[in-house]
């Protein structure tokens, strides 16, 4: 659930950014021969909608309707009472509320005068069956096609304003993680330190964990959201494996660059880890980081490219003990810029 | 959300849950029950596994006879389920490879399978399960699990009491934080920190500040509190898996006559709802008792969907369980836990919230929070 700051005014820059993103999606629609795109989101998965319309889906579900021509509209299960702040906080003026999303989508397309002969579903695999199955009933003449992760792909390389926001996220995440790591307290108190700092700094959402391992180490992780952007930092403290994870993280960071792959990161790890310590490294693009663990989406993807932002977690495990070191980087051609500088 | 794992669910509790579920499955002629958990609705999988999961999706499977199984999208969740040890057959699966789940269903030769939250199952997962379920009769088991989970065990109510104590603490911190000039999101930051420091896993929280122009609850904004504001919150911490909600309103400064009148109206409605609540009444009965107060005072139109949603709702492993609304004939049995809140807009003082969580008992209900229902005044 979102409980962070949702500003009730939209800057001109944000309005222009969202308009440009919608136009880019429209160009994808034309290429695919579609009359409209439908983007489904729920409270746990709505970054595409935030990206296109600056809309924070703080609870429940909704579908952003982007016609190839005409105004975009948002259909949501949130009540009509939510509409004033949604219009104020987002760039989508047309908001429709009701319990039946497919019916709302049909109404939105009809209102827009869109023919809807062929409609693209963004990330069709993640659409809930109940919504997908009843779309046919609301739009019986329509052919639905899967547009895949077309919006996610547009988000992979951040623009300058997004980078600025990611750097801000990094600074807040570092401050919050330093505070959590530096205090003596319960896991809950460490989490509280992250919550207080990050939410007071105006983050959209905060997910903090403090996990104890069998070797008495504690791993603190801060996953922060600002607008549609996510960033993660994590540190282990108090166990023999924590130093291993930190040292190996430095080795992996030095291998980050344009073209790096899972194999590149694995090769950067020490080949002569002591005893039976098991080392692993995982890179996840920032667009696949969220409240829920989505790391699996990136695995198997093509190599990382310059200007992408990645969250890298290096883990050292031994006899039930486990330590990890997580940072977020901007990839350059021959190196990587650390966005989340924890002391 | 945090990862401090709560104490395990005792074997007796697990047996009680499985017996109730299997009795309901027998009545529904189900050979198997598959609970699906998307990232925002994990209650059914948690009920079966006890695991505080954080991954993108998960399944829990309970056959009519035999051992249950669980399937998680992240290794972390599989480890969390291992820690609770309620389900010994555990697997980590991927969105594009659900073979362990398919194999288990096939091995059990299930004929009729009920799926809880079937309506939320992503199309891609359904496609990948298609081979395994092609020969099955599939049906939704969402209502079945909702009905079973509606009635809590004494063990569960003990946990809901603990969550309710956090409600009291959260409200105390909320009031302490209120002052002229503080922004809504800064209030939330302090409350979140206080709740997490005391072990809360999560918190569902809405806030709205301002005067009679406020029409509903919102996420926290940059708005800074002003003298004369009503500051409303629905505060819903989750502790050891269980959610409990308190609804309160404070005023910055001395309340106006309209604000006092508004509070008295809401207090009368809340009290009426609580007085109507006892084992055997329906959700409709409770909602009607609350709404009758509004109707009697000439504010009946503000009980409609134009201005409000529900007059309360169930609590448990999800914070928004059975809706308390006129027309909902669900019987509230003993050991159901609900919050009674007549939250709505009126022209008296704008949107107002007031409500208490309670456990339903044979002759009435047991309050779970101690915070007095009053219009709390904060110095301007």
C-alpha cells in the first residue's frame, strides 16, 4: 500500500514528460496497427501508469486507456470520491470509476470515438483473468493483441529528469540505510529509522526489511519509490560474512559496464572464497525493482547496456549464515556510477 | 512490510484451519483447493502457510486428503515458509515455469479444483497451468475461503488484540505529531516509524485534513495543517499477519459547533452499529443500524455510494474482509472480527471518520481498542 507523499499539483515539466511518453506509446501503437493501448495496474504493479499519467494507484485496480488518437483516460475501481485528487495529482483529466473495469474501458473508448478494431494489451500476461475474459463481452468486435512490456522497455533508460530523481532516491536511501545500520536496536527499530527518514523526505513508498541470519548478522534493506522510480540499498552487519559480501561487491562493481552480463558479474567474484562460502551476484534493472520481489524478470535478459540503472546484490552464504550487499548503479560505457552511496 | 518473522502457527491452529477448509471443500465437492496470492492479496496463502511472504505471487494447495503444498515466486518466501514449517512440500517457481505446481495437481488426480482469488490469477500463469488443469473442473473458491476465514480461532483473536493495541499506539503518536504547519506526509512518516518500531509488518493508512470541503480520504499530500482543520485517519497496522483498524478524527484548535455536531452524529451512529452487533446478525443489520441514525437526523443521502463505500468491514489476514453494507446478508458469527465505522461526508463538517474494531460475541461484541471515541482537540 502506498502511504508516501502524493503531491496534489503537477509541474509543467512533469506534464510535458508524461505527454511525451504517451506520444511515444502512440508511435508503438501505430507500428503495431492498434487503435488503442490498455495498461492494467494494481497497487503492487502500477509503475507504467504512473510513468504515463503521473497517477499513483494507492489502492485497488485500474486501467489506463491510451487511444492512438484522442485523450487518454483512466478507468478505476476506486470510487468517484477519489477522482478530484487523482485529477489534481495526475495528468489524466478523464477518470471513470466503477466496479466493472471492462465495461468502463468500453465506455471510455466509445466516448473517445475510437473504433477499437484492434486493441493492444500492455503486459497481457499480467492481466487478471477476470478482467481479460470479460473484455470480450464489453468489446465483442475487438481483436486484442499482446503488446508485451512495451512501456517497461521505454522506461529502462532513464532520461535526465528521471536520473535526477534516482540520484535523490539514492541520497535518501543512503541516509536511511546508514541510520538503520548505525543504531543498536531491534529489527523493528532499524526499519523504523528507514521509514522515518525516507517518508519525511517525501518518498512515494518505502519497503524496509531487517532480517537476522543464523550467524547473528542482520541484513538491512531499503527499497524506496519516488514517482514511478524504484531504487534499493542493502547492507549486512554483525556477522563474519558481511565483510566478504562488501569486498565482493566492490569487485562486482568494478566489472559493471556496457555489455556486462550475469556471466560477467559471476566472473568478477573471487574464485578462491574461503572454506565453503558460496558467493553469488545478481543484477536487476531498476524497472524490475518494486515492493514485491520481481528480480526474476531480469534474469535471462540480454546484457546490461550503458545508461541503464541496475540494482546489484552480492550474497555470501555459509552454513545457514547469509550476508548481502546491495547498491544501485548507473552504467557507463567503461564503468558504473554509484547512485546509492552508503558509508 | 518488514521481514521480522512472527512466532510460528501452532499445530492445533493449523489442524483447525485445515478441518474447516476441508469441511467446506466437502460441501462444495472439491477435491483440491488452490489459493492464489498476488502481491496485494496474500491472505489466503498466509492462512495456509503461515509465511510472511513478500514475493510477486504465490500459491498454496490443500488436497481433500494428503499433505498440503506451497509454491513461491521468491527464494526468500520459500525460506520464510520453511521457518513456519506448516507446509513441508515447498517449491520456488517462476512465472514462466510452474512445473512443480502442475506436477502436484496432476499427481493428485484432482477432478474438481477450487481456486481462491481465481479472478486475480494472471493470464500468463493460467496459460502455463492450462495443460495441468485442462481435464479438471475449475471453480472459484474465493467465497469459500472468505467464509472460512471470517470466523477466527481464539489464537487468531489474540493476535488481532495485539494488532489493536498497535492501533491505540498509532493513534497516540498520530495525535502527538499534529501541529499547525506539519504536512500530512510528515505525520504519516512518524506514525509509520512508530508502528514499525513496535513490530508492525505493514500498515494501511489514509489521511485527510481540512474543513468541510473534504469529501473523502486520500493518500498523504504536501498540505500543511491549519487552525480549525479536522484531521482524519484510518489507521490499520498489520502485526503477525493480522490487521486491525481504528478510525478517528482530531481537530486543530477548538472545534466549531458544526464539527461538534458532526462528531456527535458519527458517535451516535457508531454506537448504534456496535449495539446491533452480536453473533447471528447480518452485515446488513449492522449497517442499517448505523444508517438509521443518519436518516433520523436528515442525513440519509450521505449513506449512499455517492458519498461512502461501507459502514465497516471484516478484519483478519486481510484488512478489508466482509463488507458491512445494507444488502449484504452475510451472517456475522461468533469470533468474527469487524470494524464498525460510519465514515462518510456530510455538510456539517465534511468527511468524518470514527470507528472501532470488535470481536463478535454471542450476546454482543468485545472492544479491541482502548482509545476513547472522542473528537480529540490539539492545541492550535
